[in-house]
C-alpha cells in the first residue's frame, strides 16, 4: 500500500471509531509520528493529507526543519525533551506533548520569554505508573497545571499519555478512561484558562480506536501510516 492508501485507511478508521462512540470525526486530529522517516517520506505524507507531524528526537526535528520537510503541516514534539535541548524546540514547534516536571516547564517558559512568545504544551502523564516510562503522576499533573497559570510564556493545551503496550484488544481502555477523567478534572480547575484546554493526546497505531472511544482528541500514529520503522540512525 502507498502512503496515500495508508493515510486514507487510518482516517477511515478514525471516522468509524468516532462515529461508533457518538462523536464527530472532525474532533480528532491525526498526528503522523515521523520518527526516523526521511524528508521525502514526510513530504509524501503531507501531500497525502497529513496536517500534523510529530517528531520524537531533537536532532531529527532540527534536520527536517532545515530541509523544510514539514511545509504545509503543523509540527509537534512528542518525544522526551531534556532541559538542555529546550532552546532547540521552543518556538520551532506548534505543540510540545511531553512536559513532565516543574524543571522542564520552567525551562520552556524561560526560553519562550527570551523569544517573546507563548509556547503551547501538554503535560505527559504516566497513567499506569510504569517505571520505564517518563511522565508525571496524576497528582503532579494537577500541580503542574496550576503552575502554568502563573507562567506568562506557556499555555497549557491539555494532557498526553502512553499507556502500557498490550497485545490484548481493549486492554488500555481503563487507562484511556482514567486520562479522560483527569483531563476533565484538571480543566474544571483552570479558571479562565479552561478555554485553552482542548487536547487529549493518547492512542497510537495499536490502540487509537480505543483511545477515540474514551475521548482522545489527538492520536499519534506511525507504524500504521509508514509501516515498521527502519533502523535508528546513529549519531
């Protein structure tokens, strides 16, 4: 199948999952996870109708930006972000998905202040409490959300999560449901900032229909669009 056919199939699956949940398919954004993809593959995906690209690594983000590979699409940073790489990401992407600590949050705010801009962010929640994964606890997410109200150069747009990998269909629905409830609870306590919170980023190639059923507004899909990932580049 071509990239066009893969994009069409994933969009059809998103629409079917949304309709099954009584939702408008237009509420769900498809973010193409472009990790280790080439400039030409990214361009082909955008030509096929992808409007949001999600990058995992700062090095790849920088290279693709230099090649103007994302032209015609938004760019999100969806991978782990170290504080010493913040200056390479802030102002270069439309949304950072992976904010999981006060230190990182303040570093993003400080860099955005230097650039005189407001950086949109999501808080990454380790909803299953997995030791091997990044993300803050639900309680830490509540605290970080309140902190964003005091910072002038970040805007909290919502939450992101990566639940455990499971071969069992539907196994992650409880985690997705918990994220949806956390999103609702945090939004309700954001005062005037409630209107900014419109993004619940969860669900990937293996489980995005379940995430949509539980309220995801953005799904991050790589393998289902591009096939198995090629080996990681060294360096």
